[in-house]
């Protein structure tokens, strides 16, 4: 039969190292109070708190674009950047907020491990015929999901409201996967500084605007300074790394952060707090490491434009 011949492309080390740094930065979120005791979790309502790092991102990326005299993007590129901001950050955050009362945080972490699975399936279709492919990628992503479920046990929905919250998080994971594929494709068509500035500004406006509408919490004024410092020192570098990686790494590889960051968090708990680790958790660590490692380091397969001869 006729078919396509694929050529193998090696994985670049620096983007993988940057992704691991990003996962480490994200994992610090679980240690916020321990690392910064003055930080008050109730200083800002959740939406406004999420808006802070995107404000820093919009300012930083805009200044960098101005300093480098980047050409202003056209209408189509602006629309793409806005959609990336909505799909990658705003819509998933809103869906997750709907699940706060229905399922536990550990269940949400476990469900977000589905993001690489959705991405592996969607990326070849969104990226078109030149989309990167890897043998065994879907199996590797499913292994990572199984490992995450061993470490962070997900609760089975026991009511209609819990089932709705469960579905909202799964939908949020699918939304992140779709937006990641779209962002990786769009990153090749516009300057990444302009994309990050527009996407960051979009998330900032949405979170700041939706906060007063959806939340009744009021600012206490206590701990706002440390909160802003945390968002600048931790949230901003993470977002900068995320956008820097977009043109340098496939969406499937980038979304391994949703299984690697929780893995690093679990290891923090074992090392810093001497938490006990069960045999099931050890199996989970092995599965996550195996699945994520394959997604990260397996060489890409791309069509080389030639066809196999008919036998």
C-alpha cells in the first residue's frame, strides 16, 4: 500500500530544561504561605488575585515589544491572541471556579492530567498535515494520567452537583488542550511578545472585570503587597517561560506541565515535610515519569513529502 514516509527529529534540550523550570515555578504555588509567611490568602478575591500576574505580563511584554520596535499585529493576529488568552486562561478558570464546591482540589489536579491526552489527539488536526506526531504518545499520556490518579486520588461523583463539577473540570482540561494547540500554531505566525502582551491584557481585563460580578469578597488591604510581589516573582516568570516555549515546543510536550508540576509538588511534600509515601504513590511516580518522559524526549515524526512505493 502507499503511505507516507516519516523522518525523525531530535528533541532540543533547552526548551525541555525551560519546561522543567516552569513546572518547578508552578509547583511553588503549594508552598506560598511557607515561603512568604506575610502572604494573606484573603488579601484579594480569587479573580483579582489571578489577574495580577497577567497584569505584570501585559506590561512586561508590551515594554519589550516597544523597545524592540515590533510591528503591530494585524486584525487576524490580534483576534488569535485574544482567543488564546480566553481559551488558555479565562475560560478554564471560570469552569474551575464552578467546581469549587462540588469536588476536591486533589480531584481537580487529577482531572487536569487529562490535558496531555486531549492535546495528543487534537494537535495533528489543529496543526494541519505538518503537525508533529510521536509513536506511542497517546499511550504515554494515558500512563501519566494513571500515575497521577495513583498519587492524587480522584473522588467519584456521588451527586448531580458533583457530577456537574466533575464535567466542568474535564471541559476546562479540553479547553486548555485546544487553546494550547491553537497557540502553538499561532506562535509561528506572529511575534511572541505581541501575542503574550495581548493575551495577558485579555486575561487581566476579564479577571478584573468578572471578579466584582461573580465574587462578593472585598479587599482587606492586608497582604496585598506580598501578593503583588509573589505574582511578580513567581507568576510572571512562569508566564514568560510559557510564552517563550510556544514557538519552540509542540503543544503535547508543553502540556506535560499538568502532570509534572503536581509530581514535583508531591516530591516537595516528601522531601520538605517528610510525608510518608505509599506503594501506590511510588507506582504513580513511576508511571508519571515514564509517560511524561516519553512525551518529552521521544523524537518527532514529520512527513518528509515522499511516498512509499506500491508493492
